[in-house]
C-alpha cells in the first residue's frame, strides 16, 4: 500500500469489525481491514463483552488476514463511557440535539477512565514506526493519553459525526479541555467543509488559536485539519446489486408490491435520522394526493440500536405508534402504505431492496455523511435508475447535488419531492444518477483512506509537515 509504505497501521475504535468469509462488513470496516492486511497492522477496540473486574487482558485474534486486539470492559465502564458520555452526551450534542444531551460528572469520568484503559492496553503494542489512526467520538482524548505515555508516532483522528457550531459546543462542561486533546494528533479529519469550518471557528473564537489553510495552531502545537468525505466501495456495491442473492430479493420485493412503486428508507433506529419527520412527510403526501392511494408503498427498514438508552426507546415507541396511525388511516384490505421493518439485512440482499425501489428517501436531521445515500445510488440499474431524495443536512448532500435536496423538517417539501420523483422522466433520472454515481465512484472508500493516510505519512516525526504535503 503506497500510502503507508513499510509502516504498520494501528486502528483504534470503540468496536472492532472482524472480516468474515461472507464479506458482510460495513464499508468503513472493509476499507480499514484492507489497509490493516496490507500493512500487517492491528485493529484495537472493545470486545463488546462485559467483565466483572477490568484486567487489561487483551484478546488477540486473526480473521481473513486481519489481526485484532480487544479488551473487555466493566459494566460501569459501559454505562458511563458508552451509554453515558458517548451516546447520551456527545452524540446528541454533536447532532445539534442539545435538548437531549445529558451532562453528568460520572459520564465524563467514565469516558476518561475507559480512554485511559485503552491507552494502557494499546501502549505496549505500539512500535516506533507505527502509524496510529483513532476513529470517532468515543476516543477523542486517546491521542493525548498516548503522547503522555511517550509515543511520538504519527497519529491521526477521524470524526465520523458532525462537529457542532461553537454556540452549541460551549454547553459541554470542560469543552475546551476536550478540544485541546485533539492537538495531540497530527491530522484531524472531518467529512465536510461545514464540520471543518465549525472546528476552526471554535479554536479561533474560544481558544485563541490561529488558522492558516489546513494548518491550525494552538500554542506551540500545529496540526492539519482537513475535510475528507468517506465513501463506499462503489464497484463492489454495484456488483452486489446484480448478485444472485440481490436478484432473489429484488424479485421477492417486486412480486409483493404487485407493480406498485416503492419508496425505501434504511436507517438505524436513531432520532438523528429524521424517521418521525419522514413518516409525517409521507403522510402529508398521502393526504395531498388521494389519487396515489394504493399506488405507492413506503418500506422503512430500521434495525434497533442502543436499546438501553431511554431516548432510543422513546423514538421506537413514537415510530411504532406513528406507523400504526398512518396505516390505520389510509390502508385498504389489499394495500398497506407503510411497511415498517425492525431488522437489518446482509449487504447483498439490501442492494436488491435498493434496486427494487423507485425512490430512496434519506432524510436525516443531521448526519456526518450518510452512506445509505451512496449505497442507494450504487445499487441502481443504470438503464432505469431510481431517484434519491436527500436531506440537505446530511454530509452527503455536499457531494450528491443531483439528488432532490429537501428540508426534512418540512412535510410539504417532502411531499412535493415524492410527487416529483414518481413522475420524473427516464432521461432526467439517468442524468441525475450518472452525475451522482460519478461522484460515488471517484471519491470512494479507498480514496478516503488514501487521502487521509497520505497526509499522515507526510508528517515528520517532530510534527512538522513535509513541504510537498503543504497546500499550494
């Protein structure tokens, strides 16, 4: 792998995704697994298991050529670090839901304690030439803790969720202390220019730092902060859409629809995904267009997540009730307007579902990127592609400008977009799809990984950047 040369890559994230023979990993896992395989690297993370007493014992494994190292956490760790600070404090705040964010001293303490435990257990595994790449909001302070243990390796951090505006971030207790830990890294990545600009604004306004292009300086420390949108393996996904499993699922779905056009949504059950607003927008469409009754079906696939967090229990209850009310109001004996499915599907079957849908409805209220939008595009039949309706508040909207971009808070906009998509001529559908597919193919998952790791490799061991890596 050119980007890493002879250096070994160490990826550290909350959870580890081990490769499987069936290949049903997410896009991020596939990209990182490939890089780890090529560099003889290690993927470090939580095993997902709970132990009565934390020992620091590392469980080593190797699957499909990828080495993993995992640790078990105590129940208190999971409650405070994962369910608490990560998912009750940072997740809602970074998705602009300050009303749902919970601030508890125990949460912050547990978050720092678990990051210290990751630093302690990872530290002996690190060799001097290793490249360290920390993933996402669970591990923000980990780089600082590794530096404190004497590691001067090239070290990068990537945030997979939005970075909130300064006016929201300052509501977080000890916000500047948390942000300061990012300056232990050499390269910090965000999905979009908007999230990057919010980070720069905070550093300048709240911390007195300076910004010069990609370079952000705080005190005597300068890092590179870049926008680097993640992608999918577009060609692999397009191939999956014509696999036998995908074809079987496509035929199964089309038969069940009895030739009705289908709208599809695929989202984790999460309040940031705009599912309640989506159901309300679809209900508005049914109200505005009685002539479309019995002619269209919304299939919403929403696997449950974080069921132990109260706000996630509430969104599930809300959606159950809303789907029931809409179906009760509009259904007929041989037609149900919403198919609401609380389970996930393997990638090849999901590709068949995408391909069977005339409309992909992707309406998050806020999203770092949203790879479902890109998967929907990649799965389409080039000769008869569907139409993507996309929230302008998803990071993907910066790339997929030929989608029908909407405000997900507006039921009228969603209703109008569904109406337009259902009647869109084939030549316009093909033109829009081709432009989006070009973007999905060009800035794919390998492009994302290589762009970030090349920046990281260009950093000298003293933290300076090689001249050729500096922006023109």
